[in-house]
């Protein structure tokens, strides 16, 4: 066989072996980037999942939530973004999702087995779609306590931590019906506020009754840095004579910038009530007229206490009602009411409010509700039989009830794209 003929035959055989490989590479490509899986508890690591397809994706990729005990998963702003990459010499489009994952305590924590669902146009017939599921590799995250910080309990690692308090005046020589309101705020930078412990316990001080409001946690992100605050409010009502001290606070934490242990301090506050009437046991009536006079005086005192304390209780009632109207349960009730009325605009608005309230509805539950809402949205102008439309509204109500009863905690919830078809 001559040289040119051998060369031509070799090239032909090479072409035959290359064609099946090119044809075989039509399945989506799923890449997982998780280069570092160890960090200080409360700090976040970055996990990226990239999905590439040979054609295009008519439907969004369904990513797993990756929620696990003792692990917090966040989706930052613009967590999902388009991307592209050359595969076998061809530019493939796709999307990438970025997760921020943090261990909430020291130790090793496996992430749940997850899978990515991808729908894309068939390369052989682009008028058809293909749906496939790709399993993710087994992932694990580890929280490691730095040397010298093993004694911290609770363990808090951050870039900054401060304590401040706000007190109503006065705090001494109070009378029945007076009150003291103490608000303590812990601000943290470089970590989530959920890492902060409870700041105040209701104190046992003679002459005072203590009531605690629900703590308020606020979280924000600025250029990838997580910050936030925890605010607790304590109200003390004067019931009689007494003196005591609102305890100070000392919160030890690990500074990840200087690698040192620091302490945030708050001074104690002395309080007293000295204007209450004498106790009834100290008064010994000598005869019935004096006894009735003392009883009348006691009733007058009680009336005065009620008159002075009424504004405080009214404010407390209004605050409680405001908290209830801002709660997840109230939003769920409003959404179900709009669904029962078949009011589409009110339903969409109520569902968005309900899904975003704390604890924020998980991605899977939100997707289930969105899927139940789509047929109603699609038929709004297309028309549908009364039986079909009623069934769709019932299905939406069931999806909301199931999501509302799902055993979620606050950890692992993220702020997701708007619930709007």
C-alpha cells in the first residue's frame, strides 16, 4: 500500500472514530465546584453548580435546596446567573447557581443527596424537549474552632460585635403604674445574627413584674459581607416598693480579623420603686369605720393603678396585634381567604407576602405553590369550565396548606425569586 493511500485510510478511520464521540456528547453537563469545605462555625463557604446544555433550556433548571441539620444555606443576590462554555469545540449555554453554606456548630455535617433537573431542547429535534436528572456528588461541610477559642460558649466568630442599650426614664423612685423599658441591641458584622444567643432573661426584682417581647433579628448583606442585629426589649411594671439591678451583659466572641478573643460589655442598671402605698398587713384597723375607710382607700388605690397602667396595657395590646398582623400565620390566612374567593390579583399579592415572611418558605414549597398557580393564571383569559377552575383553586389551597405545615426552622431559609407566574 502506497504512502498516500495509507495516509488517506488512516484519516478516514480517525474520522469514523471521532463521529460517535461527537454524537455521544449531547447530554447536559453538570459541574460542582466546592474547593473548600472547612470553615469557622458561622462563616460561609461557596458552592457552585453549573449546568450546560447543547441547545437551550425552555424551562428553568430545578436546583436542590441542600438544607441539613446544623447547616445554614443562603442564596445571595443574583445567586443564579447565565453562563456559557466551550464543550468539544462548541459553545454551550447554561446557568450557574451560587450557594453560601455555613456550619452552625463545630463538627462534620453531610449535605443531603441532591439532584439537578434539567429540561432542554432535543439536539436531534429541537421542536421536542428532553428532561433529565443528574445526581450531585456526596458533599460534606466541617466547622472548625480556631486554636484558643475552644472555651467560648456559645461560639461566636465575627469581624465585629457591639452591645448597646436604650432605657426609658426615670429608673428610680417610681410609683405604681410606672414602667421601665430596656432595649438591648447586639450588632454583628461578618456573621449572621442568628449566631447571637439570648441577651436578657426576665429578672426577679421585688416590686416589679417583668415582661419580654419577642426578639427581633435583622440581617443584611453588603458586597458579600453578612451583617445584622438582634434586638430584645424588656418591660418592667411597678407593683409595689422594691429595689434591684438590671444585670449587665458580657458576651465573649472570636475576632476573625485579629484572631483574638474579645468581650462586648454592657453596664448594669439600678432601679427602684418607693412610692407604693404600705402593704395591707401593716395596717391594723381599730374598729369597723376605720376598716371601711381603709377598704375604700385600697379600692381608690387600685382604681388609680388601673388608670395609670391602662395606657401601658393598651400599647402592649396594639403591639401584639401589630406583630400578629405581620406574622406568617396571618399572611397564610389572608392567602387562603383570597383563594377561597377566587380573587386572582389578591391571591398573587397575598401569596408573595406569605412566602417572604419569616420563616421564609423553602424553594421546593414555593415551587409547588407556583406550579398550582400556573393553571389558574393560564386560564384567566382563556376561559375554563367551572368544575376545572374550581379544582385548580382547591389544588392551590392544598399546596399552601401543605407548605405552611412543613416542619421548617429558620435556618436554611433563603430569600427566593418572586412567587409570580
